[in-house]
């Protein structure tokens, strides 16, 4: 432990950090991004009042070391980081929450170590591990739901151009990722570049990371309950894709938060915490 921050060594010797916040039963948390420091998750809308969050900084992000081999940034190569972390924390099995791209890692972990999962929460999950891919029209359909917003007129054409490959990413359409484009959302977005390891993020979904058929077969035997949590205004995953994700698990339910996009704990903290706890404490 360094300065009150727990540190452990991955199987390849990379020193990884995690952050403990709150009180109550432990809840292991895997961030998305991909490869964004866990700092962006904050207290998950106030979940720290009910659970002791252990927020992992994936290798090369936040307070964790960069690995000697950058190829280990690939999603499947980090599954054992989670297993070493669980063992380090002394948990026989764990409640695990993962957000966005981190959910792909959590699914691979659940497929490889199903006996270590007590409950699994997948928040606006990227379902690439299941072979599901983003469809531009799904994201545009979600964006059109925001037509009444003052910023929509400038944001939508740029968003459509980016999704069709006609233009680069443009900050003008960042509001689509948030259910409420307010000061909290702006601050959250402003911190993203500083918090993200872009090189690692480019390697996260590299070719060979996923074997969807094998993963689906393994997850079909998972006995732990699963909550797939979606935002009604999110385009990836859309609520329909979130429901298809839930179908990959034998004991899963899907919750869709009204008025929320990709970060539901920011859009309506009280609703997010209430629904998540209802699942975890059942």
C-alpha cells in the first residue's frame, strides 16, 4: 500500500492500484473508456454510502504501472489481472460492477472464472465479447431523441459524419453521451483526455481479443445473477442491444433508466443507486 492506496502485482509483475471508497459490503468496480482511470466513476452516484467500492485502475491507467509489454493492454490479456486482484482482496467470490468497455472485460472474466462471481452488474455495457457490434443507425436513432435540445442542430450533423466515417470525432456531439448536458457532464467530459491512456485504448479491442461463441457457451453456465443496466437515450448499447446482452446469461435482468445516456449515475444518481442496490441486496 502506497499513501493509503492499495497496490498489488499482476502475474507479469506490473504493479496495479485500486482505490477504496465508502462503507459496507465490498463491490469490485472495473472502469471503461476503454482504458480510462477509475477516477471518472467518482462515487457512482452515491453508491459509496451503501457499499465499499474497490475501483481498479487498469494497467497503464491512473495510478497503475504501464506494463513492459503493451500487447497486454488487449482486453482478454487482462482477465487474469482481475483474478489476481480478487485473490489479493481476500474475496472467495465477489460482486462485480463494470462500465462500458470494462463490461467486455468483466464478461470474459465471468466466462473464465464463473465460480468467483456472486453478482454481476454491467452498466451501459459494450457487448463486443458476445460478438455484438455497434450499428450507426442505432446510435443515430438515439441521437434523434434529443432533437428538442438547443445544441442538437450543430451536434447531429457532426455526429452523423463521424459515424459514417466522413469526419473525425468532434467535441460538439459530446452531449449525446449524457442524458443532461449540464456543468457536471461538462466537467466529466473535460477530464476524459487526462484520464485516458489512448495507446492502451487502441489496443484494448485488438484482433484476437474475443471468441464470442466460446464466451457465450461459457456464460450460459453462469449461475450468478446478472443485471444489465442501460440508458434510454444511449445509442451504444441501445436498450434493445442491452436486452440482447442480457439474453446471453441464464439468470439476467435488464433495467433501462429513463432520461439517461451512457453515464446513468450522473443523469439521475438517486434512481441509479436505488435500482443497483435493489439488485445487489436482493
